[in-house]
C-alpha cells in the first residue's frame, strides 16, 4: 500500500463545476504539497501546508492532521485547469518526499 | 529571477553507458532535490542535497549518485544504464529542506535503448 493515496485517479467535469481531489497519507508528516503537472512534464508547486487551509485564486487546499487527509478544491473550473494534480508528503523525521499517483483532471468546455 | 534549469533536456543513451545530468537552482536556493518519473512508478525521490551535503537518499541502487557544488549547482550520474532507467528526471530547488516549497525544473527526458 502506497504511503500516499489519491482519489480519484481520473476526473472529467464540465467547465464551471466545483472540483475536489483527495489525498490520504499513512505516516506522520511535516508538510504536504500539492503540485500541478501539465502535458510536457513541467511541474508547478500549488500549495505547501502543514495545517489548516490555504487559498490562491480559485484554488483551495485543506489539511486535517488528525485524519491524515488533505483536499484540493477548484472553484469555477476552467479548461486550462486540465492537468495532473499530485500530492506529496514529507515524512516527519527524515523529511523524504513521497508522492501520490496523481489525479488526471479534464475540464470540458 | 531565472527559474531552475536542467541540461540536457533530452538524451538518448545505450544500455551499459553512463550519463550525467545537470541542474542549476534558482539563485539563492541552497537545496536541490532529484526525482525520477516513470509511467509505471510515478514520481519517486532520488536524493536531496543541501549546502553540498547529501541530506537524504531514496531507495535507488548505487548506480544512481549525485553531488552538489559550492555554487549550489547539482549533478546526478547514472552508471551502467538499464532500459528501466528511461524516465523523466526532475530536479527542484528550495531555500531550505524539501519540506519547503519546491521549484521544479523542466526535466531531462532520458531514453535508454
């Protein structure tokens, strides 16, 4: 079992819909990252959080340390949001980064 | 500020050869981490360097090695290449350890034939 699990693996939605991607982890962590990868490979860091909630534009990330769970929300989704979203967790102690398998999001106009 | 740069961007090598990949971090960043991405295994952590010292190493064989120079530039080397080493190799830099925000380079796509 992977230490970091993401769901769903694939998500297709209509433009304007509210999107939620979930990430669960099984180990103690010092930080959790949400990353975005577009076709072609480039990865952009969206959020890094260790508690609570962060918001940037239409994107919101939350984390519940007790439940070992984080969510990435996209409001008013747009076709340009189509990408693979990856969560990654820093292991508490050695800080090694472990990645989820990613969620492929497709937004249809 | 210039972003993270990686060279070369594409590389084709033959099984048994060795390869060296280079990563130049964002100016002022002292931490460089390397990752391997394959369709089957996804993203996996290779190693992390901070101020020329290896802080962490992932679960990869000894054929994978790296180093960091005094200007924070980093190189990784893979010796005795295998077909399974074909992957996108990404480096990321940050101001602190990998628990800080990571800034990724565009990657080097390595194909081993």
